[in-house]
């Protein structure tokens, strides 16, 4: 598809890239052949040399409403002029309370309290700390064990890394937290390959929790944390019935269930939260990314009434939960969050994503006959495309795909090892879905 729209003016580039140690990046390779961005609008980024790149990744799973939304940037600017910062400890701002109320209205009934932080990593660590503290104040201080899942991702704090199950994210950092165990991953390629939506096979993977509980004793387990869709490991949707089974087992043993919805929250799976899609209400739910459309750092934890209320005891002048961050409920982030929720509501973007899901799935599945494809998974407006790895060089083909997409095909996508991940903004059109798939096909052929 030939793009004849005007190109933006090239932007000056610093002549030395050495000082910036980039996160989750192959720094040496990047600095030899940089992927530098200078602007963004709607479905596109603009490079420093003026090229227009279609965004197949929502930035990093977060710009669900597309880029350059003036409603959001205007709200941030207005807020910055009125109140640039306010301390969140012992003081508050009206916007934080309004935003918390609106988030709680979107969440499943019972998740009525919001604790704000600044990222998905902080949200995961916050939820884990709340779980430990909750059992402590309930007289069950022996419940200190935290259960994650293999191939799970819960950020990069010590807590989130410990319960996370992506080997490459853990192996450099020693023992991390003790008292952690992991459920098996929910993925079995032999029985689930080329699934649209939730795989039919795999609900029984939840039963492994019974074995872990029997091994350690229910009275030692504080919480289980899982993603309804494991995104960062390559898009692994929960099998049908899996989350309900986890809920049954955790309730049976008095264990808290935490859904990490940092990626799945705010429309990615066609609902405000994946908990609604699956009809399962956890005890806590973490969010970030889409809450501000990526325009300002923000995260948070939605907490059940029973957990929140358990902390509201003792003298009223005493801090109930000794936890928080300097930038919790930052004024600019709150302004961005409120404006973002307005856009989601007014443009019905969650409903839009739900309606586009089957068309998106069909389009992505059309790639299954391309060379070297070993599996494709789709759920909501998300897809993982597994490429056959290069012998003795895992991740090399995926990295080549990242470069081919950006430098040769004017496409941004995400890679997880040798998996190409597509997570476009919810404003995408059917025509743009077709454009992205055409470009992905070229990337696959170029790296085969």
C-alpha cells in the first residue's frame, strides 16, 4: 500500500548514543543501526528521518486510543499549569479520587478500592505486599508463600521478578525472593496450535495448584498471581475454564487470587478488564499502560472491599498500609487518566475492539502458510506469531524481524524471542489491519 501523505521534517539526532543505557534492549546492536522516533499521531509513529511507521504494537501495549490525542495532552497541560505536583502521603487531590471512582465503576463488582502507583512493576509488587500484609493482620502470618506461573511476567521489581516465570528475566539476579513457587505455563503447542481466542485444551493446568498447596501446606500460601493472557512471553491466552478453576481452588484454600491486567486492561481483550470477559472476579487486579494511553506513567491495584476493610482498624491517626510512592496519583497522570477514560467511553473503544476481534483473528491466521511459521495465537486485538528459530541462535530470527519491520517495511511490532507480537491500537481500521498483515508477511519472508 503506497502512502502518499506528507512526510514530517527530519529531526536532529544526537551524535553520541553511548550515554543512554537502554532498558530491555540489545544496546550494541541498536546503536549500530538505531530505531529512533520523533513523533506520533493516530496509528503512526514518525522517525527522525521523516518516515511514517504504522504502529502494530500500541507503543508497548499501552496507546490503546492511538497517538497524539489532544484531549489527553491538553488535560495534562492544563493540570500542569494549575498544580504540577502534590504529595500523596497525607494529602490528596480531587482528580485522584475521581479517577479511582471511575476505575472502580469499570471493574467487576466488589473491586471498589484503588491504590495508585506508577507502573505495572510497581502494581505487581504493591499487590503482593498487600496480600502478605492482609494475612498478617488477619492473624495468618504463616501465609508468606507467593505463587506465580512459568512464562508469566509481572514487571521487574523484586517481587514481580520472583513470581515471574520468564527465564531470561530471572537468571542474572540470584535467588530473588524466597518462598516462591510456580504453576506450569498454560501452553501446549501440540494440542493448542493455531487457536483463535481461548484454547479448548488446558483448563487442567490449573489443577497443578492443588499439588503445590499440598506440597507446602495451604496455611503457608498467601497469593497466586497470573495474567489472564500472558503477553510479554508471546501472547498465551488462558485456556477455556482455566481461570474459573484457579478461582475455585484459591477460594477453597483461603488463598488470594491476583489478576495482572497491566496488558489486558482497558480494552485489549474487548472489555474494560479481562476479568469481565472470563466471568471471574479476583481478589486484586493490577493495571497500568492503557489507563493513561501511555501519555504519563501510572499504575494501580484494584482491591476487594474485604481486603481493604481489614486494614481499616486501630487508631484513626495511624497509617493503615505503610506503602506508597512519591508519585502515586501524580496530578498529571490523573489528568491523563481521566481524559483517557473519556475517550474510551465516548468512542466506545472497548466495544470496537470486541467487534473487530474475529476480523483481526482471520487476518492474522492468513499468515499460517508463510515460511517458517510454527504457530499463531490470537485473542482480542492481540496476536503471537511463532517463527521457527535459527539453529543454535534462539531469538535471532525474531530480532531480524524487528529490524526488517522497522527499517524495511515501515512497521512497528513487538518481539518476544522468536515470536512476533501484534497489539495494535483499538482505533485500527479493517484496512489498516490488512496493511499490517501485508507488512508482516514481508517481514516473515525476509527472515525465513
